[in-house]
C-alpha cells in the first residue's frame, strides 16, 4: 500500500530553493566579513545555525556556494553595464560607458567589498564557470556594439569584426579581470578613459 | 709618521668592483636555481665560499643583490628592444617590433628562467627602482617613436602627444609588467599582435 502525505518533488522544490537562497545570502554576508579563504563550511553552518551536513544537502562544497555568490555579483555588474549602454544610441558612447561602468564596479568591489573581490579573484584564478560566463557576456557585448557602430556608419568596416572586437576586449581586460585590476587601480578612471580614446580612434571610419 | 703601502681607494676600487660582479654572477646562478624568496644570504655565502659578513660588506641586503640581478636582466631586454627598433625607419614597424620583443622576452623569462622571472615579479610588486627605470625607459621609447612618426607624417597629429603615448603604453603594459604578464601568456603572441594592429589604427593620420 502506498504511503500518503509523502511530499511530492514539486511541493519541496520552492522550499529547497528558498533554503538555498537563505544559505547564499548568509554566506555572502559571512564571507564578506571574514573572507572566503579563511572560512570553512563548519564556520558558516555554525553562524547560520544549520548543521554542516544540512548545508552539504544543498551545496556540494564551499566553492559551490562561492560560485553562486560570485555569479550573483557578476550578474549585477553586467546588468549595470547593459543598462548604461542601452540608454544611448551612439556606439562610441556605449563603449565609453561600458568601460567606465566596469572600472567603477571593479574599483568599488576592491575598495569597499574587498572580501567579495577576493572571491571574484579566486574565481578568476581557478577559472570557475561564473567568470567564464562574465567574460563571454562582455566580449559578446563589445562585438554587438562594434557591429552596430559599423552598420550605423560610425565605425570603420575594413577590419575583421571578430579580431577588432577581441582586440578591444584585450585593451579593456586589465580593468575587467579581478586578478589584473588589482595592479591597475591607481588612476584607473583616467587611464581607462585614455584607453577609451585610443580604442575609439582605432575605430574611426 | 705615515704608514707606507696602505692601499689607496683608487687601487681598491677595481678589485671591489670585481668582487661585487662575482657575487652578483654567483647569486644570479644560485637564485636562478633555488629561487630568490627561498634563499637567504647565508645560503648564498655558503655556496660561493664567502662569509656572510663579507657579502654584507658589498651589499647591504639580499634585496640589494636582487636589485642588481633584476636591473641587469631588464637592461638586456631594453638593449634588445633598442636594437630591433633602431633597425627600421618606419615608426609603425618600430612599435610592432618593440611590442613583439617585449612579449618574447617576458615569455622566455617566464617559461625558461622562471626563478629569475620571480625576482622581476618581486621587483614589480615592491616597486624596486630597477622596474621603475625599466618602465620609464619603455614609456620614453614609445613617446619618441610616436613623435618621430608624427614628424614623418606617418601618424596623426591632432591628439596630445603625452596622452597618446601613455595610452599606447597602457595597452602594452599587461604584456610588459611581470605581475600582469603571468595572466596573459596564453596566446600572448597573437593577442599582442592584435593589440599592435589596434594601436596602429588609432595612430592613422
């Protein structure tokens, strides 16, 4: 005879989702305060009031939690970049705003949320998927902007689109990649603006 | 009555200079094999067959020895860059060759003389004068090339020379600075060539 009142997967789903969110939120705060590298899942469990085993039901490792934190933060940055670039029709202005928004977001993370910056740096260092997705999104955005600028007659059309977009991404990368940004924070706003000027001159028709 | 046969400073000079050279040469080999960070002046003294006190007569610290090793190696790289750029009259070609020579030298150091690369990285991290001089030399070279290219009608003349040269240096820097180069070694030759193309397009009259 079949048991009654067994929770169905459907009904457990949302609740599991909520608990995952709760763990990620608590972990963001905890890692943001004590640092990702110095914290264990046991420390985190104790702070949230869950057992370590219970957390492992939802995340297979500390890195799995770090991945979600990192992906959330990078999503916020790409949302900001998407918003500032959507707000103008000029391709040149889109490139300028994109670069500026990335430098601002990276600098803010470094100077005001250093412990979360360190998670992003770990992510870049160990090539977690979150940073891979982030870089792919930004590369695709550069390519879209250059293509639009070409179609609008704003940019030159003689060079191969892929190579040109990639070179622009490479020029921006020292201010995007957390491992490299730490060496470029002095005068980052001024330097990235000078690089924007160089990039835009290279795109002149 | 004055003593006779007291060595004059002049006669001691060359011999002190020789001993300094001898220490630097031995230290280059020793650090190159065992690593700079893991080696003490005592280890080095033992390997050379000098007393630690004797080495301290010539160098006030391990860093002072590292400085000379680093400066020597960076001088070799700038000599190579100077030679490859002197060999052509085209300013565009000078910039391309300069960038390529720097990427080749940095990659060689990383892959074949990793322990010496680590000294250069320490030098960049702690802002030793040797790396400061190196960067200043390369910045000045970029400025000279851009100025010559403007005078020859090869490059545009509308933008401020200083800012333009600085932006070019910034685009090259991830492949020059040892701390950043380590993150840019994948496809470094191809990527730096794409950046050269971007830089040269930005300089078109």
